[in-house]
C-alpha cells in the first residue's frame, strides 16, 4: 500500500496573518510559517495505518515555496518515508486550477493507492483541491470524512453533510479528505528527527512535470482588489459586582438587541 | 427549446433527503438575480425534481433545469455530469454553487474538467464591464478581496448564510436536463442517517444573533446554560473548538477558522478565551459581548461590552432580567 499525504505550508493561525496589499499574496515575512494542522492530522492517519500494516509506504507531497524544507522535514520526522517538494517561481500566487494540475502531475508519476488531504486549508479555505485531483486522476473521491477505515483494496468512512451523516466507501486508488475530528499529530521524537535528515526529499519544478503556468487553454482566477479592514477596538469592560447580569441586560435592551 | 438569456447565471442547488431545496438556495438565487438572470440547475433524487423546481422558481429562478440522478448512491459524479451538461446549454456568465461540502466537490470537479477558474468562499457577487466578480472576506475578516476569471464564466462557491438578498418569485418554467454520464469512478454512499431536527432554534449560519459557549462552561450539562440564553434572545447556539472537542456540542455548531463564520448583529461569547482562530469566525459580528472570569482574556480586546465574571452567576441573572422585561 502506498499512501500519499498532501501537506501545505500556511501562515500560523496563532499569529496575525497579513496580505501584501500590492500583490494580494500572503506576506510570508509577517507570520510564522507552519504545516497546516489539518495536513498533520492527515499524515497521522496514514502513519497510524502504516504502524499497524507492515509494508505500507507513506510519502508526503507538498507544493510550496523555496524554504519549505523545514516544514516538510517535520513530516518526515513524524514518520513519513519520503517527500516530494514541488517548487517553482512560476507557482507564486498559483490559483486552485494551476495548483491542482501541478499536484495531479506529481501524483501521476507514482503508483499510489490512496491520497489523503485535509478538508480545507486555513489560508485559502477553498477546500476543492481533493475534488479537482480526483477528477484529473480519474479516481473516486470521498471528502470531509470524520472517521476513516482503510483496508486492502478499499477505504470507507463517515461523511457529515448538511442534512445528516453518510457512510461512504470507495475502491482504491482513491482520494479522500478528512476533517479535524480525526486525531491530532504525534510529536516527532529525537530518533525521528535524526532519521528524517537521511530520508529522500525530491525537488521538482514545473518543467519536470511538463506543466506550463500560463497555459492559454485554462482560465485562471485573478485577484482584482485587496483592502485591509480596520481592526476592531474594545468597548466597555465591567467587573461583576453582583449586578453585571442586570447591566448586561440593560445594554442589550438599550441597543435593541434583546 | 428557447434560447437562454445572455446574462444567465447558472445556480446549482441540491435537494435534501425529503426533496426540499438546500438551505443555501434562497441566498444563491438572491445573489444571482442581482447580477443577471438566475437559471437553476436542480440536482434531485428520483421523483422529487418537479416539486423542487417549483420551489426554485418561487425563489427567483427564471428557468429551471431538472437533473434527477439515475444513480443516487454514486457520490458526486452524477452532479458534476449534470452541471457540465447544464453549463454547455446555458452558456452562463457565472456559475454559483454553495460552499458546502457537496457544493465544493461539484465545483472543484467541474472546474477541473472544464478548466474553468474558481472563486472560492465568496460572500457576495457584483458585475463590472468585464463580467461577474466575486467578493471574499479573508483571514477572518481582516481583508476584503475581489476576484474573477481571466476568461470564461467563473465558478463561484458562496459561503453559506452570507447573502441576505432575495430574488422576486418567477412563474414556474422547468425542463428536464438530458445528461450523458461521464462514467467517472465514484465513491458509494452505503447508508445515510438523517439528522434529527431536534431544535427550533435558528440556524447558526446566517443567524442574526448567536450565543456561543466555550470550555469555560465546564461540562455538557452545564453547557445547557448557553441554550437557555439563546432561547431567551431567539438566538442560534455556537461554540468554540474546545467545547466541541470536549463533547459539549456537535461540530456543526463550531464557530471559527475551521468552523462556521458568522457576521451576526449580536454575538455573545460565554467562557470563551477568544483565541485568534475563534475570532476568525466571529469578529465581523456587529456587536460582541463577552463574559469571562479572566480579565486578560483576549476576547475582551474585541468586545463592545465585556463582563469580567463567572458565567454561572452573570448569565442566570441576565436571563431573569430579560425574562422579567418580557412579562
Ligand atoms: C488550525 C486551528 C484551527 C482552529 N480552529 C478553531 C475554530 O474554528 N474555532 C475555535 O473556537 N477554535 C479553533 N481553534 C482552537 C483555538 O486555538 C482555541 O484552542 C479554542 O478556541 C479555545 O476554546 P475556548 O476559548 O473555549 O477554551 P479556552 O481557551 O480554554 O478558554 C476557556 C475560557 O473560559 C473562561 N472560563 C472558565 N470558567 C469560567 C467561568 N465559570 N465563567 C467565565 N469564564 C470562565 C476562562 O477564563 C477561559 O478564558 C483552532 C486551532 C488551530 C490550531
């Protein structure tokens, strides 16, 4: 079984995240850069399966700017066997279409059984890459799984939707995405961190994948305007002296909110 | 068959387990009507299409294409095939789809198939000389961004509950859409358990008032206090991720970065510290109220009215004061 886990570098949600007002792109200097937490959960799912099933190969695939090596190494230290880092200046500001095409091309180079991704990233919030990959790779898709069962030739899980909960299954190869209901990641231990330094980390460019960023046949999403909203200011703060509930009621009534 | 209008906006709506249109339908059609002529594609289970089509017309669809899937247990692929057929016929200026899990699957697959550009998680649409433009609220409302497609109709997924506009009802005009199956491999839906609508409370998405509780409520039993205040105010119930993780309330009620984003008139945060990821889902609310016993809790930085105090003392008193006024 070969499992490929997609991980993405994002600005840390624990800090202030900034957009460059000229380019509309994430200002990478302004924030700490981390692996998206949901990608770590996806990797944890793959590693848990690998722990219990000898002969499972877990590989990381990441499309990220130069310098992402540190976050990818963290995934290797957690226990993934190898990693592929797609990195190309022409991918700066890539939209969903170009991102999906590029990732699909990288996935076509390997014989995978299962691709696991997070359901949505914390920076783009598109949540559509898994669907796009399934379409481009011609494999079944099961998104938003809150529990996952991997077996030899199939994957199944629970899929909460608006109106209830589905139980879904698919034959492998397949693409799945998971929700944050799945367990958080293990911490890399010292042995893992040392071992990670020797694990294969392949770097690929768009040329290696035969992709052109400005393919005239593909429509691209472009940003037209970017504006920063003024931060919110604090209002009044009272300390409860036994009557705060009544004061709060008065505030709500006065503002026609109750 | 008559031609479709030149300013057609194709709106994709799916039906729920009882054949009713998804909750996002009124907003999607409302948004479409403001930038063109809404044409609905109704993705229905067998036998429910015509009723759903009438519902769509009442919500403003000038014409409705009905696609009843022949394979209801195939996950997603029949919907994508239907959208491909509908887009081919209608030649719309934009395609609007809910940013729900199913909506994102359909949008992503369709865009990959047709090489269309996606504008994800829009909170509004407008039109300029070149075409339809999507409006987004990024990084928890810190930035406003607009986007569009370099050419062709953009596929725009619309955040649930973000559109207030409603379209005028149209006379019903529907037709069955002929769909050629793509035979793409699909996952199977093996079973489905419908959520019991146990509550008469408002939907969290798009609610005018929200009362949310955090880890500070301490237990599932004590979390009931959040519901009591919500009912007194006619508000929806929300929660922090810590409250969801602790099992006080289902994940569907989570507000924040990886939960629901709300822009309500009133947001009351009870026993919530105000972590940046929680704020990302509620800081665009008009009026924010916080009750927290830690005067340094970051939620106070954005609260219009903050109470440093114990929720178990302040909230019951608040409820009685509000109830007393009602009498
Ligand atoms: C990638 C990522 C995504 C995330 N997404 C989300 C998200 O979508 N939504 C979200 O909420 N979080 C999210 N988080 C988690 C977030 O970082 C916080 O852990 C979480 O919001 C904390 O929830 P809380 O405020 O309920 O708990 P805590 O931070 O533990 O705060 C509890 C508060 O209750 C107060 N309190 C305790 N007892 C009382 C009492 N009797 N009366 C009054 N006050 C009391 C305490 O003073 C404290 O401030 C995310 C984190 C990551 C890394």
